């Protein structure tokens, strides 16, 4: 179990993703009902020669499946249509990294958001059913955001000299990454994540 | 950390990776000991856990009875790739010198923190 994001922007994104997960589950339910209607009533109508039942199955089952497909397209995670790389691939505290974004789609990218993020993961003890258990929580130790207009370009980020360095430990870890997000209305935002190693 | 029959005194509080940490273990009360040890180690701290992340062998500073007021010098070498000291919102990575007395009953321990700086830029 892990604690969720702690900043306002991260919480908003988490809420959006939660809504998309619910849409995905709802799409699966609708698809199941649609297939059930198609199979049961369609096959049943075919066996008894009832054209009306078959028509009902096709129309209603088809409507459920079409709605499920529409919800699934909105809810599925998609990648930003761009090549994203970070130079250098391993940064250093007190240094600078550049995020290079090259659109791959003819339609371009529009407005995208680029974030440099450091995630801190730490072990805690919690009570569970009367016993002490170990849990891992996570929190964003640092996040810096830039907005890029006009599709593609280079965004530079300075890594603070006092920020954590990348570390994978037994009870404490720090993970750095670059996230590129393409906001989309009424759909899950497209996202691409590039890991980054930050040396001390 | 057990009875304070010893304490650790460092010559300097700040070091770079690869440097030698010098200091002494001072005995505060006479104790019939088997041995006196010291080691330098790196410890990860989360809110509820502390775990040593290095496995540097300790050194033996003395054997037999330790008289009050006596001091035992040590020189412990930090690894060349020692992680720098780090403090964040929910955790810390710290270096410390730990000394302990192997004696009948509960061992006496003492520790002193030191700062390890980041490697100099090439």
C-alpha cells in the first residue's frame, strides 16, 4: 500500500486517472452485457427462428458494445506522440538536464507539460489487524513543471544541489524521472515517462 | 544504546569519500571488558526503520580492562564511493562512527555522526 501524491497538480492528475479507471471498468461491464445479449438472444432467436429476437439482440447488444468501445478509447492510457529523450541520461546534483521532445505525428503536439520529478519511497510501520506490518509510502520530494507550446522543443531543468540523488535502498529510495503529458479533454491524458539517474 | 561507559569523539565532523575519519573512543567509567571495537557505517533512516547499508569490518581498539579516562584513537577509511549525507522530507542517509564494548552483561555502545560531502565535480 502506498500513500498517493502530495502536490495539487499531482492530486488532480490522480483524480483524473481514477475517473478513467472507473470508465475502463464500466466499459468492461457494458461489453460483457453486450456480448451476453448478443449471444443469448441472438443464438436463441436463431434457434427458434424469431427474427424479432435476433434483431433485438443485434441492436441492443450492438449498442452496449459500441458504448463500451467508446468508453474504452477514452479510458485507455496512450503515449504522447513524440520522441522524448533526456540529455545527459544520467544527471548530477547541481547540474542541468535537457528534455528534447520531437513530435512523431503530423498533427503536432499542441501544448504539452514536462515535469522533472523526484519520488521518495520510505518504509513505515502500521497497525493492521492487531499486528505491526511494514508498508511503503511514496511522496514527491521535488517536482518542477514547464509548459511547452507549439509542439516539440527543448526544456532545460536545473537539479538542485541539495536534492536527493538516485538511490535504491532497503527502507529508503529516491527515483528520478521526466514525465511528458499531453492534456486531453474528456480522455485520459497521453503520457510518456523517461527514467533519469541522478548522481550525488 | 545501552550503558554509556564510552563516548566517541571525532577530530573533524566533515569528510569526503575516501578520506580517513580520525578520532578517539573515550572511556567514561572503568569497565572489565573483553574488547573495544569501532567501525564506520552508513545508515538509511525512514520514519520507523534504520538499516545499515555498508558492511565495513570493525577494528579492535583495545582488549581487556578499560580504565576510566583512557582514550583509544582510531583511523577509519571511508569508501571511495561513499554515499553523501542526505536529508529529505521522510528519510535520511547518514554516516556514523559506532564504538562498542564487548563485556559481560549488556554491551556498551556509543556513536557519533559525521557529514560526508558529495564527490568533487570532475
